[in-house]
C-alpha cells in the first residue's frame, strides 16, 4: 500500500479532491491510500511515518524544500490549474507516474 498525503494550508480545501482521487484509486485498482493533511499535521507526519508521496497544493508550494528535507518520499506539486479546476485525472496521472 502506497501512503500518499495531499497537503494544503488547513487540510480542509483538499478533502473533496482526496475523495475524488480515492474514487479513481478504486476504479483503477491501485494500492494507494490518499489522505488530506494540514501543513502543521503533515510536517510532523512525514517525519514519523513512512510516506510514499506528498502532493502539495498551490498555497504551500513554497514549502517544497522543507518537505524534501523531511522525507524520502516523492514530493510533488499540484499545478494551480489542476487545483482550481479540480482536475483529479491529471493529478492522478502525475501521481501514478511518480510512483511507478
């Protein structure tokens, strides 16, 4: 099981996105566990847990180096366009490629 977190400032904005991503996980029979975390939660989480990927929402792109230094996981950014359009297909494809 690949552990993936989607990070936004408060962890609330990404909840719908995570729901839709998990629907794609089921449809595509991927062994992914995707959850939403706030920046505060996620910074501690990646230090103490095995995480395979961290997806950063646009509002936290500036923290990419902090996450790369805190974890061995793939640290990816969600484009502003994909985020604003809730393009979960594009985000899912990006994630699948990174974890292949």
